[in-house]
């Protein structure tokens, strides 16, 4: 079992963040080749896209499905975002679809997040694979006063690190084909937020992109 904790982005240098991202991609590539008996030369590792299956202004695929369509947030949020209707104040609220699963012959890996919201009030976040809790993080315990963090212009986010491995080895949370990526967030207020996941996809290069399977 992998033991994973969240390390604040502000505690990592740019070089360390880059290293974690590269290692996360390498991990997902290695796992894909092992799970699907694939040649590394045939596998594409890319950034994941989150959106709803009904969004008209996105490509013809979505790797992680939002629960409710949202308006694109500030620069850097891309299509990541959480609708106010999906959030209940101070309550873990599901922000991803409960019916759209990872598409065939695909792995999705998440190794951290960045809160791009105008107001930083993220109390907690839980990552689920079905009913299994993969990781539970409480940003305020790590970052302290989020209001001060926001006013200082610092980043609020984490990279997930495997504490059993040396040299900032990423703790990548992985979902396989047919599994549903579950993400729950708790904020102080029930307002639209823009929490971006550091997420990667591994798939066979040249596969026709498509929306995930409906379960």
C-alpha cells in the first residue's frame, strides 16, 4: 500500500515541482505498459481534461466528467471548475460525475491540485475510487490561515508525495478503465470554485478520443 501525503506547492521549488510532474508521467507510463502489456513507444501520456459531456466548447473528449457544467474560470483553470450548485458549505460535496467512468484502455493519474479560486476557502478534499477513499487532505492544516495566504499572493495547492520512497517520489492516485474518478470538496461557502487537478492520462497513441463510459 502506498503511503501518500500532500506537500504544499509553496514548500517546493520550481525544479522540484517539475521533477514530481515528470516522475508522475513516468510512473503512469510504466504502469500502463505493465497493466496492458504495451510497448512504451505506442503509449501517449498527456494532461487530462475535465469538462461535462454536454459542454459545446471543448474537444470531442473528456477524461474526467464534472458533475455540473460550469463557466470557465480564471486563466489557468482551463475547463476545471466546480459549480456552486454542487457545493454545500462546510460539507464534503461531490464535484465529479457519479456515472461517467474512465474510458477503455486508459489510465488516469492525479498527483496534486492547485486552487485557482478567487476566494481560498477549501477545508478538505477526498479522492475516491468507487467507495474506496484513496486520499483525504485538509489544506488548512498544512497551509494555515488561507485568508492570509490569498492576500500574500502565494499559491494554495499540494503535490502528493509517497513517503515510503526517496527524493520526492510522487504518490500518484490511479483509476483504470471502467472506474469512476470521485472527487469531493468542502469549502466554507457554497460558491463556484476553480480547483484544478494535476492529472495525467495514459492511452494508446492514435486511439480515437471519446467521452468516458457511462456506468
